[in-house]
C-alpha cells in the first residue's frame, strides 16, 4: 500500500477527511478528527514520496519549481473518480511530507450544517464583508461554500472566487461563476481582488485574508458596492476584529478601524467537536452581526463590550459559542467535556 491510488481508496472507504504522508513514516489518516495509522508495519520511502508527488502534480511544473525553491507548495488534485483534494507538500528535516484534504463533491445545505437560521440575512445583502473564522480544520471552507451555493440557488449574480488552490467547483444555477486560482489564473490574492473591480462582479469570495494588502483590497471592494466573503485563522469576533486592524501600520489603524466598522457585516466563528448522537463532528459557533453599538466599539478601538453585546443580541440573530454548544448538548448531539476546552474564560 504505497501508491497514491491505493491510499486515496483506503481513505475514502474509511471516510477520512485528511491524509498525512511522510518519508520514513507510515500513512496516517484523520477520521472524525482522530488520527490513525493505516499500516504501522510499512513506512513510505523517498522513492514512494517522489512517485506520489509526481502523480499528484501531473504536468504542473510551476508547483514543482515552487516547492524546490520555497520547500512548500499548495495545489489541487482530482483523482480518477473525480474526487477533489487540496494538497500541501512541505519539507521537514530534509524529508518530503504531504497533507491531503478531501473536498466534498456537493455543497452542504445550511440545514445540514445546522447553521443559525439568522445567517440567511447575509444572503440577501449586496455590500459589505462577512467573515468565517477559526484555525485550520474547523470547516470554514465547507461553511463558506454552503453560503455561496445558497446564493447560487436564489440570486442572479456574477460571483468571482479567488483561492489557493480552488477547492470546490461550483455549477452555475441562477448565478454565474469566475473561479480563479492563485498561481495559475492570477499572480496573487491582491492582484485578483484588484482586477475583480474591472470584471463586473456582484460577489467576491476570497479564500483567505492573509495580510494588510489583501484586507485593504477586500475593503475597497466592499466600499464600492460588492459583497465579499472571506476567512481568517482567528478564534472569535473580538480576535478577528483585532487581527484585521493589526495588519495595518499603527499610523493607519484609526482609519482602518473606521473602514472596517463601516464595511463589516458580521463574523461567524466555529469549531468542530465530536458528535454524541452519531459518528462524525458538528460545529459549535459564535455569530456576531455588526449593529450600531458594535460599529461604534470598532471605531473607538474598545472591544471589551463585544461579548456582552453578542449575548444580548439574540433578537438580532447573534449567538455566543457557549450558547451554541449548550443548545447542541440539550439536543443530545454533543457532550460538555468535548467542547468545554474551546470556550474562553469570557465564554464560561
């Protein structure tokens, strides 16, 4: 069991979300959040890894050159049965390693993801920025794809997606799509966002906001009448707002806060935890919408009352991480010991 086809087949049969390959180590897969060895008796050789890398890359010489130069590269792979994967190849202690994530073929509905019903009001808007956050492996991409697919079903829009790499390929329904991959279709996130201004979009999905330039370009889009969706590796609304402002030079942070306050629609932060009622994982979520109070807090740079505003904002569709978890626990879907570690002192 050392060919990529065999590895992907085993991972698919066991419903694995991720595959970890490393020279000199056995194959490891992640099933419902838990890592497990496929066969501890066999470790992948350098020849195995070189062959797997070549098969995954195909004719993508640009990504091979990128890896040789930077020792790290991301790209998409589609196998023989049209399953999609996001691949990261990296070097560790002079050895090749890979993290491969399986991408679902079909977008999940808002109901399947048990998203708060109030999220639907975001889908009716035409301007501003909505962010989905939490560190890697929390289902951010799945949630964002679900939101975009819902718009695809209901609205006639031109939607541009900018990703590195493209993970989910949308099928046009009411909307039309221009899906662009960084490194293949465009030089960078910033270049693609700036170019989007001239491509007549209604909605732009930015895979990740990584730096001040990307954030600034996304704010420009929102300020000029576009709806922007993106992700950040932050835990909660307060940290998300702080991180965005910190991207900017101190001399421009006051202006950045004002722009963010006027453009930000809301923040959905989520974390996957094991299900109690059946195999799998489910997200506990904090959902914040920017109302007049939170807008003023962002402009003033004083975020101490954001948590309490979310707690008091249930009538506006907001929910805290703790309340989200409590509701799922009351329905027998999760256990407290599985989510308590993800709540901050402010949440408890």
